[in-house]
C-alpha cells in the first residue's frame, strides 16, 4: 500500500536524536527545546515561540489567551479540523461560522464582516491544506473592531501570503508538528506571540502554571502540554531542510496537476497569485454527476494499493456540536460540497516520481463511470 504520507527520517535526524539521548536531557528541558523554539519563531518572523505537545494544544492555549467570557464569539471557518471550534467551546466561547471559497477552499473572508457583533472577540484564520487565507481583509476587519487574530498555520509551514510567512500575519499563531507535517516531531506544536507577557503566560499554561516562587503552589489552572527535548531535536534537524521539503511538496503537486489535467470529473487545487502554497496535501474534488463519487474513488484506489483520505467534515455538521445545540439549521453550501467531493492523494516525502505516475494512472481508471478492469491485474509500486 502506498501511504498518504510517510515521513522522511534522515541520518541527520537520527544523529541529533541520539545526541539528545546521550545528553540525558530527554524530557521537557534541554538545549534542543530552546533552539527549536528560537529557530522556528525566527523563521516565521515572530518574536517568541513556545513549544507544546500538539497543534491542538497550541490552539487551546491560544484561545485561552483571549480570556473569553461566557457567550463571547469567535469567528472560524466551518471547513476545518475540529480542534479549531473545539478550543473555542472548551474556553466557554461560541464559534461563529463562515463558508469557504469555491476556488482556493479557504475561509470566505467576504462573510467575516457580517458576522461581527458586539460579542465578537477574535477571528481564527486557518490556512487550509497549506494554502494561505486572504489575510489583508481580515486584518482590516480586526483593526476596525479591535479583534484579535489567531492564525492557525498548522498545515502551512513556510507558506507565504504576499511574500510574508504564514504564522507572522496574526496576533497569535499556532503550528502543528504531527508526523504528516512538513516539519515533524512525531507529535508536537508551537504557539507564536508578539508580546513577552503573553509568551510567559503560554509557558506557564503549558506547564501546569507552576509558580516561580513556590513550585507546587498554583494560582491558576494550566495543562501538561510540554514538548520533550527528544522531539525538539528531531524538529531542529527537520527545520534545517525545510526549503528542500517545500520544493519537493510543490513539485509533487505540480506533477499531479499536470498528469491529471483535463479530466472532466476532477478539479485540482488552486493557487492564488498572491499566495505560495506548500501543498501540505494534494487535494482534488470529484464531480459525482459525471462518474463515481469521492468515497467510491477512494475505495477503488485502496483496492489498487493506494491510500487516500477524505476532506475535513464541516463544523456545522459535526454530531457533537449538534448535540450541544450549536449551528442549528445552518447551511454552508461550498463547504458542504468540499466535504463530500474532496479527497487527497499520497504526497509524502518518500514518494517517488514513478509512484506519482502510477498513482495518476490509477486515478484516471478509478474515475471512470464503471470499473473496466480487474484491480487485481494491476500492481502498484511498493512504498519507498
């Protein structure tokens, strides 16, 4: 089976992790944590970086920095991973949803202004699937209404908006370093902030809010969201080749788009003129009025030894939020189409050019209205 995303682990990665093991600093302190935090913040163009245990943890802390009161509202895209809206709900806030753009699949910023009320406190922008959201209009709305902007760049390592790195375009930004991200620590995340007082607060929140004067005395509740020095060592190593990783991701996407161009029932990803996407995933939309739907295509690909994934399921359609009484009778037609028609193909760093050609061939076959050939007569190349 060709996996959707297999991380690349190099000799340098292993050497730095082994160096960390030899040092004895394998938990939540050590030089690699400091180096990783400083290097990542500098790379993104933010003053302070604080590592945490996951991208979800980063979002949770970022929303906690807003000090939401019950009923306060935060505008978020409905088409995103659940971590975004979940963080708002867990902090006592109300997620207010906007639809997506049909071309680049990012949040529809034209709907944001109409969602602002007297209870709005922030906008969470998600750079979905590695393509930047349109930040200038969002920044303008935030200034007009004195709102905070949290930038969820978990999928957008090194992506650029009008020449500026994603992660440097909001008041607070968050990243994930999960195994399928462009920089991976296995599990892990980071919060980037501009204010030194906020940075100190994030450090406390990730570490159970220990008091400096008396360690086991607590004035506030925090979390055990610490990253380990072992994980940070892997992140430091992977950061050193991020430019090569981005170039390879963009090349994989370019070859898929070239190989699959012109298919009547498949629409590829769009890259806006003002954006530099890193193509965290290579996503496509399957038009089920001209052939099989996305679920059937994924099944057919799996039968041929090719792993694929569906797109995110929308927040207004999540059973858990419906059970909470949220988003009653709300409809977001573009996001609903994306969730139902979307799939993404393998694009991990171990994927070979020959495998890309093989996958593209099978995609073309699997998009046909009826499967004309026996899948068992086709053999996919083994994963690199």
